[in-house]
C-alpha cells in the first residue's frame, strides 16, 4: 500500500484529486508567474474548500520530486480513499460495468489501462490491496488524472470480487484464449458486467477462465503476431463495451493534452468499425 504522503505532479493530476475528493490534500504549490485560466480555476477551487495554496520557485518545486515533469504544479497528498466493494456494485446503474486489473507489473501500463477505462465510461475499478495506486504521482500523471477520478474498490482476490458481482446479477467475463473463448465482437456486452484483465506475464488463471460466464478473445489479424499488452487490450475491451452500449458522449472540458495543445471535445459522432486486433 502507499505511504502516508505522496506528491501529485501536474495541473491535470492535482485538479482531478481536488475534484474527486479521492484523497486528502495537504497543500498545493504552483510556480511563480504561472497564471493561465486552468491555474486560476485550480486556485479558486482550492481556496473555496480551504486547501492551502502557495506560490513558490521552480527550485522549491523540484525539491519535492525527481525529474522535471511537474510542469510547475504539485500537491502534497495523503492516502487514496477506496470505496467498499459493495458500494461500487450498488452505485452502478442497471447496465453498469466494472473492471479489475490484476497482475500488472508496470505502473505506466496500469495507468494507461485506467485512462482508457475511465474514458470509455467504466462504472468502477477493482484492485488488490497491493496495487500501483502506491505510485500515486506516476499513475495519476500517466492516466491524465483518471486514477483519481474513477471510483475504486479493493478485493483480496479476483475470485472474491467476481463472487460479489455475481451475487448482484453481473455477468462475469475475463480476457482469455482458452477452449471456451469467443471473439470479443461476438459477445453481448450490454448487460451488467464485471471484467477481469490480467497482466502480460501471468494473464488470467485457467481456473478463473473456466468459471467465467464469458471468455473474451481479441482476434489476431496475423497468426504470428505477439499478444497485446494489458493497456492496449484494456482499451480495446473498454471501447467495444462503449460501442455496443450506444456511443453517447458529452462535450469534454478543454484542457491541455499531452502535447500542450487543447484536447478536442466529443461531438457524438458515429464511431468507426472496431479494429480487430490481437489477443491479450
């Protein structure tokens, strides 16, 4: 689990934690002279809820972190708040879908997976007690704040999580290529769904695959292609679920994207046909 305090880096990560209430925020520090509309909004939001906010030098900010990725904004924060698993199940709508990411050994892959799941509308995320939320700064920044925004619960094992969702009427699905697997695009993913995605090395256990209601396989276009990583597979699963449930989107708040240019807002366009990629 994570240490008592951590540092979030970058305006997007800090704003996500501030917006979601995902963890206590001890203070926010911003480089002197940084004064765009997003920063002014961040300062106003912090002052409104009583979070200390200070201006300081680039050198002082650098002392809190390793590297130069903070972009002039950091926050000192406490431990991530997790919801009880029962709350995650009961808070979903009649077509809710939740995902458990298990066995991912790289925080950047973990973060990229969360970013896709959140963007595609996943109702919640389930993780084990020991998880990459411990690398708060890396995961929040690499997920563009999604790790702070998505409702998250803890389960001791994938089986424990699946049993809880099964009892609530959810279908249990997993990534897999066993004897009972079917191509992802041939499955009905519109019902309440709990999906388990395993890491690149261990994947999903055969025993879990055998007990699942559906084994979802991402079909290859080339027989010699290697398996996709967890982050790529999670994106394919997530956006196929979104496609099947009806592509509905609302305009997103414009904010600087990874390149520093504004992100484009969704316009509700009909999506292209899904790409038929590789098995996870």
